[in-house]
C-alpha cells in the first residue's frame, strides 16, 4: 500500500508560479510511473505529466514548457513546478502512482487545489 499526500496548491495570479509536492509513504518498491493529473469543474480528469523509471517525462501539450515534474528519491517526494500559470490551469491536482507498465494509476493522493486568477 502506498499513501500519497499532496501539498502546495493555492491561489495565484496569471503568470505566477507554484510548486506542488507529493509525499509518498508505505510499501514503495515496485513503481513504474509517478505523475500528476488534474480535474477542473465540469471536465474529466486529465493526465498532466508523468515520469517512468529510466525514461523522459511526458507532458500534456497544454503544459509543455511551463510545468516540470521531478522527484526527490531521498525524500520520497514528487514535485510539479508550475510556471507561467494560466486561468485554464485552475483545477484540483492529484498525485498518482502506477505499479505496472500499463493501465490506470494504482494509488491517488487526496488532491490539492490550484486556482489561477486573471
């Protein structure tokens, strides 16, 4: 079992930055990928970015060149650096972990709200 706790969300003006954190704990020994999803009101949850072991990160087109995913293995923490934020980035952001090579995430965090004002 893996537990994920997100933090770092908040209210920011357009053009600003936020860094989200996802602290992982539990039986972490077989993880294929870690990433971030987001869900805005009235929209379905979408994949923002993920990174799998030994591979380059994936980014949704909407966040390329603005968001950066990273991981501090010593702290078992996943990060999402969000720059040049836009109002359309407003959403609940969720950390997710997948143990296998395919399929949906196996573990989810509770989410952290990001609100970008114009």
